[in-house]
C-alpha cells in the first residue's frame, strides 16, 4: 500500500484532552478566527509582544515576491532574548540546561547567558566584527553555540551556522558564499563516545577561505588546551574562546555591550539548505519578522508556560535549532534543555533519562528518531518517570500514523497532545500545525495553518484543490518568510515564486500534500529533486556532483528510496570511466567519498554500477524509473527511453545485489 493510501484510510481523531484544554493558552478557535479576520493585524499584535527600540508603524509592504514586515521599527534580537528577562523576575531562571554526551552538566540562568553574550559581543568587537559582517559558527551542541549566535545578533553581525556534521568542503563553500570574516568553532565534539575533530576539519576548510580573519576555538575536549597534536592554534589567526572571554571588558571595565539598533528588515542570519542544484542556497532571514513568528509560534504551538522545561532535540545547525532552541524559546523566557550527543549513547534510553532528570514538560523531536525508538522497543522509555511530559512535537518529515500512535502511547501515555509541525528553512517558523488546546489531531496530519498563515493546494495549472492531492503553496506573505537567497535574488524568485505564471504572490513550498474534508493537510513529501534523509534535506544534485568528482565515475544519478527508519535513503546509480571495474571495494570508496565531500548524512545506502543510465531521447536521466528500480516496483512507462534495454538490465542487477 502506498503512503497516500495509508493516509487516506486514517480516520482516528484525537480532540485535545479536557485537562489540557482547560489550562491551555488557546482552548478554542479564537486565535484562528483572529488570524483569519485580519492576518496583518494579527501579526502586528504578535510583533508588539516583542520589545522594540523604535515601534513600527507599518506592518507589511508587499511587492510580490518581496515582502517587508514592520520595516520602520527597530529592535535587537538579543535584547528580546535576554535583556528584557534579566530586568524582571526571570533573572535567575534557568535559560539553558546543558548536558554533554560524556555526562557533564551546566545550567545557565538568564543572567549568566546575558553576561556571557555581552562579553562575547565585546570579543567580536575586538576581532573587528561590524554590523552586517558575516560570522560562521561551526560548533557542537554546547552553550557557546547559543552565546555566539546571540552575540552576533547583539553587534548586528549576520550569523551563518554550519552543522557540525558537515565536511570541510561543505564548510568552505558556505563560508565563501557569504564571505564570512570570523569563524567560531571548537577543538572537538562528542558523538557516540568519539571526539569529532571540528577544528581540524575547520583548518582543512580554512586553507581555501581567504575572507576569514579570525578563528575562535572553544575548548570542548577534556585535557589541556595546548594539546597541539589534536588542535593546532595558528598564531595571530586562532584564539581560544576562554582566553578572549577572560579579557572581554568594555571601556568602563564592565561586561556590558550596548545592543546595536537594528531595523526590522536588517538580516539576522543566513542558513544554507539544499535545493535542486548542486549549490546550497543561503536562506536569508530578517530580524523583526523572523523573531515575531518564531516567538509567537513557540508560545502558541507549544502552549509555553512560565514553569515549562522545554526540550527540542534538533541541532543548532538546522533551522529547527535556530527557531525552536534559540530565538523562539529564549524570546519567551523559557527554560531549554540542550543535549550534545546521540540518543543511544551510552544506552538507548538517553533521551528518557534526560526527560526524567530535568523534568521535561515539552518534547519536540523528529519522526526518524521516533521510528528508531520504536525499533529499540518501549522498555527504554518505560524505565523512566515521564509523568512531567505534557506536550509532544514532531518536525522534519512526514510522520507515519504508526509512529504517531507509538509516540502517543509510549511517550505521551495517551495524555499528551502531539503537534505535528510542518515548515521549512525558508518559512523560518512553523506554518501548519495543531494548536494543542484547540485542534483535534489526526495521526499523520499536520492539521491546519497557524493563525495568520494561508495555505492552499494547487494543481500545476494553478487551480485550487479543495479536497484531494496537490502542490502545497502559501498564499499570503508571513513575517518570517525568507527575504532572498544570499547573493542570488533571481534564484529566490525562480525557485519559490515562479511555479504559477502570473502569480508572483504564491509561494511554492516544493512539497506535495493532500487535504481532507475537514480542511486538514497531510504532507506527502518533496516533489522536487530534494531528498529528506532522516529529516535532513539533501539535494540529489549535490550527491551526484560529489560522485562524479571521484576519478572512477563517469556519470551518476541519485534517487531517494523509502526507508523504514530514515524515511528516505539515498540510492545512487553510477557508470564508471574506462579502466575502472565495479567492485565492493570501489562501492565502499565511493560511499566514503560522498561522506567526505558533503558529510556523513549524505553517505549513499546503495550504489549500483551500470554500463548505462536510462535516458530519454533528449538525454535526460529518467529518475522516476530509477526510483521504481530502487524501491523494487514494477517499471512505469518506458516508451520514451532512448534504449529501453538499459532499464531492464539495471533492474535485474539491482535485484541481484539485494
Ligand atoms: O518536505 C518537508 C519536510 O521538510 C522540508 C523542509 O526541510 P528543512 O528546510 O530542512 O526544514 C526542516 C525543519 C523545519 C519540507 O519541505 N517537513 C518538515 N516538517 C514536516 C515535513 N514533512 C512532513 N511533515 C512535517 N511536519
């Protein structure tokens, strides 16, 4: 049965439990009604919950596809996440509860975080970072990552966080694309008991990054900071974080660094994500609009209360970490758990141990993790007291109803609403989601647009589909929408606002979805050449470029195939250059080569060697047929192939390999 068929048969519905609804911030349809009645006024009200230096008078300027929100207002994101809390009763509240993979723990109050962010802002000053400069952050999940991001925001620098699992080459390309001036990294990062040599990786990248003037290195590894065998410090360019922080003082001898006054439309960050070409896109986000939507969605989607302990398990290198570990929760003054390592280290119960240890009340993770928990078995969560949990979230990929039900029963004990949140790097904040006290949930459905957000399903001709399947579009601008692609506004227009000719106001999300009779959305997945492997976005072209970069490879085609745990896995079809013969060793070498070029998340599961690839008469590789082969389906229409024999022989080989 296909995913679509499974979803079409899903009829279970879970209204908000009465005990939850009674105390919820939103227990009825009032917020949805407010958003529908006047979306701009709704967002303006949300924006006014932030602290502005100069209040805005204009809400939206919309010249499709370019939008500006709150453009004449000024603010600083770090003030919203810190200063306004330390002035009041949250001063001594835990902001971050950190647990490292080896078991080390640190709690930073709002005051601690405020002080450190100010100090690091002074460090950035000293390194010559100015408003509008770009700063790359390549760090593990440690408090310094949050401090670095907020310090950039404080001085008006644009941060570009690069996931610590990315390779030196990926880091290099991202640094160079936006010409970062400073890189912040660490000597190492713990993962499944190993130390990933982040600084060594960074050094490889930096050999080809002329724009970098300074590198700040956090000492994460236990041991002496001068362990030169592990971490080389290049005199003049590289600096230990702790030394700079010790010396960080302003002219008055204090630690305070006045926040830059930023226009709402000034950029807060750039974050790279995969698209349909080989080159990752630098998604650009604004300050005022982004923060408005990140803060409002955190508050209402997670029903955030003062006493909650909130844990989002994403990495700061992805947008989920930006919006739902850093900006959204901290703007709301929440207590956030930050965990560095793997969920199965040293045992498969680590997440549940953390939930019990800190009394986590709100837990937000990805379906790929939930499917792994399911496979490991319910005995791991059953060892712990999870009775503090009151709300669960899911993000990053479609959640199959079976995983949803398992999450509901074994983690939520039937008592916690589940918010399945659909959104993207580009949308900056959650777009389609239940409000947990107001929306009845259905396993596998992200339900309905957040108040003030308008979505629709369209066919390729632009006809709206009320009930059935179609292409997902957002039909009105929203405050946290990407403003452009770094250095390539034309690509921004072409990718997101050109799907329906004559309609530059419609945002094309790249996802297919279905809508049921109740107006609920069921996201089916990408309709472009973008894969979603364990919740990570990877472009097929990126993997193909990495493969053809290997001297043995003549041509490569990459497709996604359904995978029980990861959602999708990468299958590659490769033709070799003359003089190279297929072998198991070469297959392993190619898989490693891709992991080295992009990062371990892009390592293909399958590689099939082939004498030829199925192409149309005009030379286009027919990926649809390759997907059929990789997923073991009957072959679709092959009549447009230049050489139908190719695909039959590929299918035989693939099956023989399995
Ligand atoms: O295909 C959708 C899927 O993840 C894509 C966005 O990936 P990224 O920009 O890396 O952001 C991930 C975290 C927001 C989308 O185009 N996706 C995200 N959330 C869901 C989802 N698919 C189904 N259900 C979701 N809740």
